[in-house]
């Protein structure tokens, strides 16, 4: 059987072979709709793209390295799900993704990832926040990279993050509308930009209705490990937890004290993870738009890799959506003691 060529696809669609080549190799000059139609037709016709000779000419590997800190890969599935979204988006491009988990000692010693030292990646996506010294090291060594799910001034890199400020503001308004006036925020604001932005959104919602707000309750140590935080049960009737994994820890702690959510205490979280994470209870949560964030980050990085006149996007924030479940109820008449 004769091998399908780009010219065959071009003839089927009534377009030029150059246009087909641009679409399949991910180059500029083709609209998203036409690129999708070309890739679909190529798949239908059984076209097989051999990118190796092109990659050798361009000095590219057509691989994107995805770095995740080991400290984020515990019981929560959030970053694994995020990683799958990235791979799904990359499948629509000529690029593949390779995961590299940065262990604690590699992070503290500011070691370059293996995919860079071995020249196996054209660019990097840093998924989840890394310490400032590590960011300073990697931005000094790697030109083409994107910060995903956090932002930083270090290295002046493009950043794609969820709109945590607005999301936390909306969650806080839900608790206020339910009648809560004493709301606590749980999350170490010095740990990540996401947690700090969530705390600031909480503060704005409280200020708007002239309700008092307290400093955030720390939930982790300097290594990012969860600690036994002081819930100050006599002070609050509701809590905003900076993620659903923490919400599950708090729910379990409350149950050990004979308290139930939402009967005695209301709780909201972030990431809309399964009830396996939240100790069997559906927690009202802010669902991050992982697909849109992944698409934006991949698009930016490929542009950065392929364009000689790349224009930085700066910080891009993607809105999430509140998913209501059964963790909010009006406060009890008497305060907890």
C-alpha cells in the first residue's frame, strides 16, 4: 500500500501542501479550525508523521518537560489530574510531554532536571510552585519555560494560574449569604501564591460587608508537610480550607471531636476533588479549569519554542467555577465551645 503523503491530504482538502505541513508540524500561519480539520483528515487517511528529520534540522526534540515537586504528590490526586490534562493537550500538537518529579534534595540543592542536562526537552512547564532559589537557578539556565498554577517575579517568565482571588471571594460570599459572620481561613499564606491570593479574596469579601477577619491559620511547615493546626473552634462557625485535601483533614478532626459538617461547622475548599479526599463528604469547592490552563500554557510554550520574535504574555489568570455540595448550612444559634 502506498504511503499517504502531505500532498494527498492537501488534495483531499483543496489546500496547499505547505498549509498541511504547517498544521501537522505545529507552525504558525494556520487557523485553529483549519489545523484541527487537517489533523482530523490526516488521521482518517492513515497519515504517519515522521518528525525526526525535521526535528534534527531544527535542533529540536519535540518534547516538553513537565516538572512537579515531589511534595505535591501525596494523597491528593490534583497534580496527577493536571498532568493528564497537559498530556491530552499535547496530543493535539507535534510535541510530547515527559514528566520529571523533582525530589526534595534535588529541589534544595537546586539541581537542573535531567531532561535539560541531557538535552531531551525543548522547553519546560513547571507545574506547581517551587522555592525561590530553585526558580532563580532554573530561569537562569533555561530560556523557554512556563510557570503553571503559580506565578513569580523571578525570571520574568510567563505564568498561567487560576483566578484564586475571585474564587475565594465567591466561596466566602456563599458562607456569608448562609448567615456566617465568623469565618476562619486555613492555609499558610507564605507557602504558595495560590494560598495567599485565596486568603486575600477571603479578606475582600469580609471587608465588603464589614465583618472582622483573622490572620490565616497555618496548615503546613516549611517543608510543605501538613501540621496539626489550631482550629480555634470557639471562634469560628465556618472555615475556608485552601484545598480539598486539607478540608478532608479538618472534617476528620472535627468528627474526632464529636462535631459534624455542616451541622456544627460549615466548610468550603478548592480543587473539587472526590469524596475519597474529603473523608466521605461532598465539600462545596472551587473547581479549577485545568483544561483551559493546560491549553494556554502549552500554546504559550510552543510559541516560545518556535518563534524568533516571541512576545511575553506575562501573567494569565483563568477563572474557575464554584461547585456546590452539602458542606454549607446556616450557623448554629450558639457558638461552639
